[in-house]
């Protein structure tokens, strides 16, 4: 007669042992294998067979990780205090190093990203932070990638998200922008006056070279005045206009 409790115990024991022996890893996962505590290789993806009580596996995800860097207080090179946060995209390219060389690769990368962000941005002025984000992103990414290479981590992208200023600095920048617009407007106006003066000088020289041209211009001016609504027009009579008549007499 079959003892059902014993059979059930054996089945459960075999199921537990099977879960310890057979492991299935997805395409984006790898298993770092330790035999008696010593690293013996990286396996996966697919079906992995382990020796119970002898081998142990640590699963590693190879997909891109998105790390949100908390807001950091940064003092720029021109002594302006700003709050900056960023996002870092990285992935594990060497599972063995990521497990053996660092205890917590995600936390280590996060802390390194915070210190690197403050260090790099502190070497630049505020205007550069606002206008040259692409270059700053590349600088931070390059430094992070070099530092995390020993951990088997590849930092692919760093993006500055926000550069926040206090209210006093925002007002000061608004005044600076207004002053800059006023300066440009004055320069444009002065340039227009300069060009207009040059054109007037050229026109005067052209008219002065030929007295008849000056007389025609004078008559044109009188014609323009006559089209106005004024009932009385008083104008000087230049001698150049009547000189030919006097000479004929």
C-alpha cells in the first residue's frame, strides 16, 4: 500500500531540488556562476544547470537602466548658485565585473553621477550651463564612462534635465536681457542714421554738381507742397533759379 504523505513529500522535495538545479535565463539576462565561492564563469541565456550546495548563480540584467540623478546644488565658476538634475542611461556590459568589483552597481553609479555632475558644472559659468548643454552632457558622460569601466558598466548617455535659478537671479537675467535688447536697438538705429546720412551726402553732391538738377528738385518740392491743404505757401526764391533770366536781360 502506497503511503501518500511520503509520496507527496518526495514529490515536493524533487520539485525543490529541480528548482535549485535548473535555471532559465531570458535573452537579456546572464548568470554569474560561483563554485564553492569562486567565480567559474558566466552563463546564459537559456537553460542553466547548477550543482546544488556547490554552485550559486547571481542573475544580472543587461538592459539599459535609466537612472534619475537627484537635484544637486552647484556653484558655477562665476559664483552663481543653481540647482541641477539629470538622467543617466547605462547598462552592464561585463556581468562578472559588475558582481565581483562593486557591491551595488546601481547605487555606486548614482553616487558617482552626483559627484561628477557637481564637479563638471562647477567648472563652467552660468551662461555655458544654459546655452551649451550638449557639450556639458558629453563631458559628464565621458567622465562617468571612464570611471565605471572597472565595474563593467557602460554609460551611454547623460542628459541635463533642469537648471533652476532663484528669483533674484531670474530678475537680474531679465534686466540683463532687456539692457542687451536696448543696446542692440540703439546700434541698429545709429547704423540706420549713418547710412541715411551717407545717402544724403551723396544726393547733395549729385545735385550740387548740376545746377539744373537742383532747380528741378526745388520745383518738385514746390509741387509736393502745393498738394497739401494749406491755402498759403511761403517759400524762398533761390537766385540760381532766376539767374538765367537775369543774364538774358
